[in-house]
């Protein structure tokens, strides 16, 4: 069972982690440290995926170190390049039946040669949503249409899983793998072994005929069998998220 998100546990995690964060102060972004020290809700996110306090502390240290290494606080349209956003690899559209926002990942369209840049784009989207709507969970819809064996990227997929489990804990409601080509079934079986039992339970594979079990037609694009006439354009972002 995950640690209860109580005021007492939040205070304990903050105290235990802060003592370790002080030892690696040069490896951290002061903005992240300040957030951890002052934002109870943010601290609580790290309790949700851990069964004991020691594991939660390790997650905090790992996540905050990664945030500085990746430059998460400074990711923006300007730093990533407007051309990347115009490709429409990632966008928010509609809601799942459970009410969570749907973050679309068009993984079948990604260029494997630009993995590092695309990983930063993933981090940008997680950060944008969490900052604007802290505490709200999202459904990740990974549209693998057009994927080929030679373009399958286990490193990129593993990074998405790591974002859900460690770097942005508490955000993921469900991951839907949509339209996975049969040639990549073995690839996904390999990836699924990296998931925790909780993550596997929150993962579903489907095609056009059964995606409506998770997202109704009024929240799906026409190309997925839904009613939304959607053509991605940028700028601006085609959503109602208010950045903070």
C-alpha cells in the first residue's frame, strides 16, 4: 500500500529528504528546492507511488537531481524551438470517461534521431500540466499508428514510464497504447516488464473498435472513430490549459 498522504507524512518526508538534499545542493535547482520546502501538495506527490519513507526520499533526490540536469524549469517554446511544437507530436485534447485530461503522444510519428529533443518535449508537457493543474491526473494516449520495428525506441518509451513513476509521480491515471502494430507486440512485452504491478494495471492496449471503453466518441478525433474534427495547429496550443 502507498504511504498515506497526511500532513504528518508530508512533514516527515520533507524533513528526511531535506537533510539529504543539503548534501548535494550544487546538483539541484534552487527553484525546485524551494518548491519542495513550501508546497505540501508537491511533497505529497512523492508519497503516492512509494510504500515506505526511505523509498520516497530516494525518489525525491532522484527527481530533483534530474530536474536540474534536464533543465525542466527552463523548458519553453523558445528554448525547445517553435518548429518542434508545430509538428503536433504531443497535445492535450478531450477527457477520458473517468474525467481525466487526455495527453496525446503520437509516438508513431517521432523521429528516433531526435530522441533527446523529444524527451525534453515530453518533460515540457508533464511540467506544463502539473503546474497549471496540480493534483489532477491525466490519461496518456500513446498513438503508435505508423510505428515500424526499425523506429521502435525502447529508450524513449522507458523515459515516459520514468516520468510517470518518478519524475512526475501522481500524475498518471492510465496509459492507453493505441493501434500497436502486431510486429511490435514483442517490443511492448519487453517494455511492460519494466512496469510495476500498479503501472501494468493502469495500462491498456486497444484499437479503434474498443478505445471507447476509455474515451467516448465526443472526446475522440474522427481518425480514431470519434466525433471531433481536429487538425493540429500551433501557435497557440489547442487546449484550455492556463499556464502558471
